[in-house]
């Protein structure tokens, strides 16, 4: 077992202090330094036009920009959960099954909105391009739903940049609130005509769905009654469809999105590229065959805090 000073909690506390010092230095020096320094979203189209041989010679500028969590340690020396877990952390769940990707809105569309490209998490490879109602110069951390071809859903996890303004240095609690506000303000786009069929058919994602977040974890009973069940069971969503002869008005699809677990964020943490100690992942499914589900193990730990709740 690792010594206590090298536990995940101890390393996490050191990393948060490093972030705070770094953020303070940026403010003091009045420099706007962000993870997009040197990246031009207008260069995306130019990059796509280059021959494949050129692109293969060097990694994409969008490679490994996304932040991803370490699996929460639930065994070892010392307290499993941080002492400030209830007051300084927040939850995001149900994290849907699908493909993690980076969304880049890089060019104005003539009828409003923008052209966007989805890029893979590690290599930054282009997955698809389509028109969206998002403003240009916007970058989002997303999960492409495993059934997007029949439900048209792109789940929005986090916001890195919105309309040329960088948000990676903002605290997680603010980023998730801002994400919900800005997505709610987007004009409602018309569903594609192909969505009127049964089952619906989508050529690209159409619905930008924020993953629910919970800013307060002070009540362990709320974890047991709401957050853990959501992480276990998933969530049902309503997707607007094009009117059909059978359903000329209010044509819509109710779809169930399967869960992959729950993410926890330190509320004061900034967004950082690559693996981060300031976000903890509790998967629904076992990491290895024959092992217990980490989510069920986490549920038992919370039940021990509130033994009267079953």
C-alpha cells in the first residue's frame, strides 16, 4: 500500500494548491494564458484541406486537450473519501455510454450558427463535421451517445471556450452553471427530415444535452437516494423530431440513455488537459472480470456514513 503522503487524497490536495498558485500568478501578471494559446479555430478548415500524408507526419493540434479523471481509490491507508467531500466537491451523473470527444465550432454558417467538428479524445482526429446553432470559436467537452444515429444526442460534459472566451481557468462549479445557461439560450434547431421515420435516423447529432450536475454533496442521503441511482440506472430524455403524417404535432422520441457511472469534481478546480487528480471517476461496471462494481462499492461506503438509509 502507498504511504499516506502519497495517497490519492494527499496528491489531490497538492495538485489543487498548485492550481491555485498558478491561477494567482496569472491574475497578478495580467496575462491571459490558456490551453488554446497558439491555436486558431479558423485553422481547422485549412487543416482539413491538407493531404492525408501531411497530416500523418505530425500529431493534431487538438490531441489530448480533454481532461479525464482518475478512478476513485476506495482501498488503502487512511480515509477513502476526502474530509471535505460533502462541501468542496460536486457530482456529474449519469455519465452516458458513448465516445468522448472534443467539439470545435470553427466557422460561421450563412444562416446562423456555425460549422462544428467532433474530434477524438486522444489523437484529436476528425470524427465528423456538421452545422450547429453554437456560436463560433466555441470548444466543448462532449460524449457522443452510443445510439446517436437513432436519437441524435450529443451529451455536453464541460465548456472549455464559448464565443472566443476561455473558461478553462474558471472553477468547475462556475463552468457547469455557465454550460447550462448558454445551452439553454441556444435557438431551437429544426430536426432533420429523416427523424420523422421509425426508428428515427440522424446523419449527425442534433440535440446538445447537458449532463446533469449536482453542486452540493453535503447530504449523504441525497447521494444514496438520487445520485447513485442515476449513475446506476441512466436517464430518459425527450428528443424533438420532424412532424410526420402519423404525428403532425409534437412529434418526439423518448429515449433511455444508459449510464457509465458518476464523475466527481473538486468545485474550485480549473480545467486541465490530460489526466487530472481533481476529478474522480466511479465506474458502473467492474474494471476487471470477476471484480465488484466500483459504484456498488462506493454505495456501501456512503451507506456506512448513513446506516439508517438503505
